[in-house]
C-alpha cells in the first residue's frame, strides 16, 4: 500500500507517471490548492492533520473501489502539516484507456476523500483568527450523519 | 472492559487531550463509551451529542458494539481535500 | 487569442500555471496520450493535421463557452504533426474556486474538441498499415450529421 | 460565381488535391457546390454523399447558402483529441 499522506510537497507529474502506461490514453486529474480566502476572509496559511492509520486505510479503500468499478489506475496524495497559500493540498490522477472512465474515477475519488477520510483542516486567517474547518456546519449543525458510502463495522 | 478513546483536532482541544482509557460494562455500544467519556473527562461535555466515530479505524454507528481493547476514535467533521 | 494548436511537445505544468490563481482552489485536467494500440492492433506513431484557422477559432469558441457557462479559467492545447506513442496529443486544464465546476468545464471542453474542431488523425500501424481515423465509422457509416453543439452559419 | 473549395486529410488524398475553385450559378447552396465539385474533380466522386462542411470556417449545413468568394471546406470525420 503506497503512502497516501505526505508532509512533503506533492509532485503531480510523479503521480501522473505512476498511472501512465502506453495502453492508457486518457489521464484525468484533480488538484486542490490552498486558496487565499474563505467566506470572503483572507487566509494566510493552513494546517492539515489526520487520524493517520485510518486515513491511509480509508484512502486505500477508496482507490481500490475506483479501480474495481472502472478500468483505471489511480494515484492519490494528500498533504499534512503546514501549507502556504497556493500549495497543493490534494492530488488525484486517474489513467484509463477511455476518458469518460478516467473522469468518473477521478471525480469519485476526490468526492469520497472529502467525505470519508479522517483529515482535519485548521485555517489561519490574516486577521489572526484560527478556525477548525467544518464543511457540514452550514448544512446540519453539530449532528453528523455517517459519511455516505462508508462501510460500517 | 476498557476502550481506548482517541480525540482529534477541535475535539482534542476541547477535551484537553488526545487519548483516554474509558471503562464500561460489557456489553457496550459506542454511545455507552461516549457517555462514560463525558463523565470522566469534563472537557468532553463540549462534544456534539452524535459525533462521527470510528471503531478500530473503521467508520461506525453510535449503536455499534464495542469490545474490550477496541480503539474508539471520535472524529470532528471531516475536512480533507 | 492564444495558439491552441502546437507542433511542439505540450507542457501541462505551463497550462496549469496559466489557470492557477490564489482564489482558484480546484484544478481539473485531462491529458490525451497516444496509445500503443487501436482495436487490438499495435500503433507505432500517428500524425495530426488540421484546418488550422478554423480549428483555432473553434477551439477559442469552445474555451469561451466553458468560461461563460462556469466560473472557470480554461487552458487548452492540441498537438499537430508527428507524435510517438506516449506523447501528449491534447491537454485541457480548468481552474475554478469550486471543484465540481472545474470538472464540468474540463469535461465539456474535451468533449466539444472531439466533436467540433477540424483535426484529423492518421494512424501508422506496426504492420505497415496506415489509416485515417474515423470515430463515426462504427456508428453511422459514411453519412455525417452536423457536430452537436455547433453554431451553424 | 466562384467558391474556393478546400479538401483535407483523406478527402484531399481521394481528390488528389487540397483546394480547387468551383464555379456555380448564383444563388447556390453547399450541395450545389459539392455537385459541381464532383463534376470538375473526378477523385471527388469518392466523397460521401453528405459530408461535413464549413463555410468561411464555420460549420454549415448542406442547404446553407454560399456566396461568391466564399471558402467551402469539406471536412472528413473529425478525429481530434
């Protein structure tokens, strides 16, 4: 199982090379970058942390799900630690003989990452404020449902 | 029986620690462990009533059964990607 | 209007840089590579040609359509001339504040390129055979419909 | 009137050339020009009955009107990407 989490800058061309083979003509990628604003406020940097063994296992499960569902090869890395604005937080690359399947697999993996992998993001605002990001806050307050698609023990 | 509870991110800050051993009577569910957790760790009172949890690194429900020696992680809203 | 057609190798990181800005957190890309086989036969190289002024104009129209429909910035290049197996034939990169829109715009552009831009591909097979690729051949014989989505004079 | 017809890829190989001036009576449609093309250029007989065409670099229909000096491109099946 490759390491899906890294504290070093993510090298997208290396990930692309991992899924490239001469019979895979279509490579779909998604790169998530640290934005300089959130809800109209200036962000100066952010910090990702994770429940690392579970995050590695869940990322591996998601990649395997995509590779089982479509004829694709997927490479994925998520950054941890301190990130500056403009740095790559996450990259997903899917290579396939067919472009539709490369797109679908790439999209699937990034959506599942966001909903199932135990990673947290602390935003440091330019005004000194520090916030743990809660993507569910606007939707349903403090009660959480189980992430969609999760396998439950 | 004893369950090891892990706390992360904002929950670790609320509780003032990242892990704690919790004793519960067998059989027990995730909810039972969270109830004991709130009793032994005052800062854990600030956790949501129905947090996201994982048992032994797999997403679990509040009514999932836990066993002696399990690792129960209380997960703040996921924010990867 | 940038040059969408090029006879030089395509540099995906340069295209990515063109659409990256600190307020665009999501970058979706598609890369089309020359495959080593087609319908089970070994391909040794291929040659792209175009009705160049129309291809440039049509590519520009497609990019503008995507940028009007979604809040994205799109970069696109299509290679012409001789290509070896494994080389990049086409690259589309879409940057947006939101990943769903980056994916949709990227997918839109590559699909429209394939259906509307006057570019032709000659495949040179390992067995010496040479074929002008006809993606419509299996579907409807020699009669062609107007490309879907085309503006007609 | 005179229309300049451009041929590409496999159609240029069939016709043995990449462009030809075609004279037609005004008013004329794309179909009329293709009909004259087949008459003046024997190799053009191998073109499909209803090829894809562009007039002045914009996709057009077979019943689109053409004017003196227009550029009519006969496009083989598109294969970009």
